[in-house]
């Protein structure tokens, strides 16, 4: 019953939902609603792309700080 969108939950790791929602240009509550039921492949791709972009940005910030 609660195994919906596990691929997204696994991909997001410890990224906060508000950051993912902000990257998508949606309200945080909208993202929570999307996560309640299994998303379409298209919507999943949008969310996973946003997660990957946030992870890249965080990695770039770490590299700049360590330089």
C-alpha cells in the first residue's frame, strides 16, 4: 500500500521535498500530492530530473568550497 513511487523516494535520498518542489516550480504540497499515488512515467521523469539537477548543484557547491 505504501510502496508508491519508491524509485523517487530512493533517488531523493536526504534532499528535502521543498527543494525538489522549488526546482520543479510547484508548491511543496503539490509534490506531496503527487507522491501519494503512483506517478505517470512523464511526471516521474520530471521529478527525477529535478533531483539529479539538485544533486549536481550540491556537488558543484562542495567542489567550490573545497577549492
